[in-house]
């Protein structure tokens, strides 16, 4: 032990020897102070000169059921307690604390006074901390009365709502419900029931329904699980959408009233056509049966369709690359379809189509005639032109068609003497011992015979004119006989023409 420490210990011992201990007055004063502090803590249940923590105020229209230290709960978990209840005009202001586990409390928070469980007794405040989008409420902030509420008690309902007439009606309702559950249906009523509940009372049918409850509850559980959603804040988004919907309905109350009136008219029309509607409903079972068969067939066809979808998947995957490959072609097609290209050509074709149609129709009518003309040329004209006229010494042994061409050449040769290409023109000198006569060509309207003289006698016609070949105007040319240019009478010169004879 150091020297200084030994000196301090001796000084303390000397002080207590000189003081002599606490007297009775001092001990009494200390006891009074401790008792006063204990009573204060017992009644106030708070430590003085300390902060109660984060506090929130809530205004209720009626909070007589709430007492000091009533719990504050969020989702069933205690997060604070009531510290003060005071009057605020005709309303009640409740002050309560919120622990760190219950924070943050937002500006749009709401509070509801609810009864605790039967074994708990008393009441508690159910606190809704608000939406994450709102700002945090400051310490000692206030939830307005528009976002607070008080639970309705069964005693209030029985005392204020169920008066004597209402209780009588409730008794009639319960009696009617008992009759409906216990009465056996009549034969006429059984006609409207499903087969598996015919002859059963309402209670027996409900018992039968409860046996199906397990399967129904399983489906209900699946539906309820689906309502939870897959992503966060889906319920909040649903409520926000419902808020917008109700706001819109409130803003368009007149339209809603019109809809209700129209719906009343619609239901009235259905009531007026109840007979036809009943017939339609009776036709629903066979329709549903047919639909079930169709859906079953469709279900059987789905595997093949699924296989087709799997098989077509590679082709579908190639569609983007195909589109990229075809894009240059489509880029070229765009200018091709402009007014100066195909579009203009289309307009021209459109204008010419009626005339082309008429031409095609006339051409179709002409083609058979061309065929008949070709047959006539092949079967009549050409065989006739291929014949050789045997007229004795005057013939040259050539085909008639060639002789026609020779005559054209001879005609050209004779005509050349009249245009300066030939040296002279030959004429037969008139006069002689042979007299000839021909009919008057009726020059000047005077009909007198014409006479003349020739040095030699008229020999006749070569070849002999045998008349026009027989022709049938109602028959096609190629079906008729080929004319014979060498008839038996054509051998040698024929008699003179009737117009030229020797008197």
C-alpha cells in the first residue's frame, strides 16, 4: 500500500469518529422522501425527469372503454401502451407510446379500438402504421378522428337496434329457417332439385354438402393462396385501384344512377320474358353436354397441336433471320409499287381490262371461224388451185393457181405499153367477111343490137364454161365437193359465147 493511500484511510476513519453517525431526524426525513417517491411511482407509473419515448395522439369520437396502460397492437403484437386519456371537446384524445419495434408510424396511420380476447378482458388500440409512401409522423403527432374508429358492442346492437318489432321479425326468421331445414320437400319441389338431394330436407342436404367440404375447402384454399399475389404491395395496389374506382363512381354518381335505372329496366324485361327465359334455361343442360363433348374432343386434339407447336418452333425461331434476309427485297419492292412503276401499270391495266375482255370475247368467237376458213383453204381452195386445166393446144400444163399468177404478170406486161415502158400496142384490125352481133350495153338508154365484122370466124370459149359449181349456203365450205375444172365438156374449144354469135 502506498504512503498517500495510508494517509487517506486514516483521515476517513478520523472523520467518522468525529461525526458520530446519523441521528433520528435524518433517518425520518430519508424515510419520508422514499415513501413519497414510492407513492408517486405507484400512481404515475413513470419515472420523473425521464422521457416516455415516442408518443402518438389519436382522436376518437368515444374512447370510454380505453384505460391507462391499455395495450397498443400492430398485427396482434404489443408495441406500446396508453399513457393518457383526455377530453377534446365532444371527442376523446388518447395518447400512447410506440416502441421501436412498431415504428415508423406514417402520416396516414389509422387506429381502431377493439375488444381483447375473452380471457384477456379490457380493450386495446389496433394501430395501422400507414403506407410506406407516406412520411413518418413526428413525435407527439395526432391521428385525426377521420382515421379512427370504435368497435360496436353486441349490447349496443341488442339495446339500440333489436327493438320489439325487430325481435319479433327475428323470431319469425328463425322459425322459418327451422322449418326450411327440417321440412321434407314435396314431389313438385323435388322436380326442381338435383337428383342427389331429392327427398332430403334442408338440414340433410346441408349435411351432405359438408361431406363435400374437404374437396371444396381444398379448392377454396388454392383460391385464397392465389389472392395473396406473387409480388409485394399487390394488396396495396389493389386498394389504391379500388380507391380510384370508388372515387370515380362518386364523381359520376349521376351515371351510376342511370345505370341502376337501366338495370332495373333490364331486369323488368327479363321478368316479362320469364317464360322464354325458363325455356332457354331448360335448353342449357343439353347445350352443356354438347359443349362438354366438344371440349373433350378439343382436349384430345391438344397433344397433336402441342406436337405441331413443338415442331414449328425451329421455323418460328428462323422468322427474324428470314425477315432480315427478305428486308432488301421489300426495300426494292417499295419503289416498284410507286405511281411510276407497278401502281401506274396497274391503273393502265385497269383502264384497258374492259377493252381487253371484249377483245378476248370477240377473239374466242373468231377462232372457230378461222378454223373453218383454214379447213376451207386446205380442203377446197388449195385442191382446186392444184388442178391443171387441159384445154388442148392452149394449155401450158401448169396448175390453175400458177396460171392465175401468170395472168397477173401478163396483165402487167400489157399495161406497160400504156405507160411508156413498152415500144408499141398491138390491136386487131376490124373488118372482114365474118359478121358478129352482140347485145346493146344500153348506152344512152337506147336498146339496139351492135354489129361488127371479123376477118376470121369466132371459134368459141376455151375452156368450156360449164356453169358455177353447186354450192350449199347452209353448209361449211370444207364439207362441200371440190369443183372439177376439167369436166368432160371442157376438152377442146366450146361454142361461142351467147353474147357473140355468127348471124
